[in-house]
């Protein structure tokens, strides 16, 4: 399995298409799992369902935001949303979208042939409510605290120590805040030393999450969210993320 270089132009194009898919031609093939398109939007919907009916949500943090699809979706309901990612290239693209609402990029079709596509914000997105900056989930800035909602979407298995990332949750969230985690459980030693994986021969990643989060968090819901990442016009990664929402007590 080839590792993704998150500072490459290839990764940027893949993630722009992934976060801002053109539903008409993202995966036009017969039998394709089209319900897996629009993952960033589905994560935002899942998160909003578990915070807005509980208390007024004033600010949210999307840690590992990539190119900002979920961050922008949250601005439809939340006044202040901060997106943080380690990739400077991803954050630069998100900042461009914040300023211009759209961004053209080359999408790989086959071999070296590309077409120009446009990532665009939906009409109900409020870009002025979003902020983006580079940062490391392993050591978030000390002034970050008191968020009503924290999202860790497909981040944990791409960090050196997911327990360290999770340990920051109690500082980043206010009491009563909502933590949303999605993970495909794709553990690779190139990203995470095996001793730091949240699963083992006898348990799954969710068991590891429960052990770490309880009793400071209570589980609100667990569900599967499928996703489809386009590598080129005829190759896609179909994945099912394990999504869970938690209340910080």
C-alpha cells in the first residue's frame, strides 16, 4: 500500500475532489457505491445532530480538517469554526476557498491525463465563520480550549500516538461539549508504531476508544459512514469509517 504524501499535488487534487465532489461525474460507473460520496458533509451532519439539540453550539474545532469540507459545512449552523491541519498545502487550499468560494484544480483521469475541475462552496456555507491554520494534533496550541464541538475525522490512525491526541480532548472541549470521531482503523506502522495502535489481536479500535474515553465521556451514538476516495477515473478506495459521538461530562 503506497503511503499518501499529504503535501503532494496528487493528494491535494484527491482531497479537493473528495471534500467537494461533483456528484454528476465523481464516480459514474454502474454499480458504484454512490451513497459513499460526500463524506465530509456526512460527518458534519452527524456532528450537528449531536450538538445542536443539546445546547447552543458557539464554536467548533475540526482537527485534521484537510481541505476544509467539514469545516465549511459546520458554518451553516455554527458561528465560529476553526479548521486545523498539519498540511500547509491543504490549509492553503482551504484559505483560498474561504476567500474566493471556489478553486480550480487538475483531476487525474488516467496516466498523466487530467481535467480541470472546480471545488466550490455550497450556497448556504458562510466562509466568514471559518478560520484555518496549520497545526499538529499531537501538540495543539495551548490557547485552544473551551470548544463546544471537536471533530477528529479519520485522523487517529495517521498520528504517531492516538492516545496523546485523545488526551487533549478534555482541554479542547468545555464540559458538556461533543466529541466526534471517525476512523477507518487503517493502522500502518509507517504512521503509527504498532504498540500505539488502538486495536490488537483480541479487540477492535472502538474498544480502544472506549477504554480511553470512559468515564470522562459518555457515548451518544455509533454508526458506520462509508466513503469513496477517487484515485483516478477508474480506481477508487471504498472504505467504511467507524463514527462515534461522545459527550464530555
